C-alpha cells in the first residue's frame, strides 16, 4: 500500500540524485535575486521615499547645528592597478532624539578628488524623533571612487541628542563577499586654543 507522502520522497530523491541539481539551484538563486533587487534600489527623492519618517520643519530659530563627515568606499583597490571591488553604499541618518525633530540641511556626496557628485536635498527636511532616512548608492555607481565621502549638515530648534550617521558598504570579488560600516565623525574646527 503506497504511503501518502511517497511522491514527495520520490521527487526529493530525483532532485538530489540528478546531475543538474547545481544548475537548478543556481537558477533558483538567480531568480530570487532578480525578485529582491528592485526593492533595494532607491528611486525618487528622500522626501518621497521616507515621507513617514519626516515632519514639518520647525518654524522657530534653529539654535543648534552641526555637521558629520562620513568616509565611504564605493570602490576598494584589492591589488594596486589590477583588481578593484565595487561596493553598494547605504548612508543612514538617525535622529537619536526621543522628543525633538532633527533638521537636515544638506546631504552631499563627494568623490575622491573632493568634487561634489550629488546633492540629495533640494530643501531642508525634518526627521521625526527616533526616525531614520537613507541614501542608497548601487555598486554599479563608481563615481565616488576609493575615497568618497558624505557630508551631512543638521540643525535643531534647541538642545537635542546628537544624530547617528553611518554608512554600510556591501560588495564582493569572486566568491568572497564583504560588508563593513563607516561611522560618521562630527566636523569640528581645530587649531589655536
């Protein structure tokens, strides 16, 4: 008498003992990646993509301000002059305040030579408390080069927790995959005391 799940066992055995299982699973993985990829790409403006994270810019004077420098790596030389790895970059700006909006005045992307590649804000935007916005640069966009960076200018109407600004780079070479984070650093003037 056949068992109710006998067909499953025969199917599993057929797949596992078929010489085409590697291409089959490779094709399956590619199809999954094709389905996932469009969700990662950032189209449109920050205002459109992160409308739920934004609020009205405060009308009172912005008494507190600062800036962050975030080194990012859209490309990394693996072997000088021979092998380069390209990385996707996700810049995240977090409002660490529980009660105040954080005004973002500028998010600018610069290349290795210091030339501005792109500006991501047309006008200041305000992040709700504990909210986040992101800027995504695909691995295929190598305009930033090996020494790219972001500058994020921010402000608030009063005392506020310092924002958290960081970038995640993800990429690979051959079978190796790499991911690393770069922390934003407050821009402070140094010199004479």
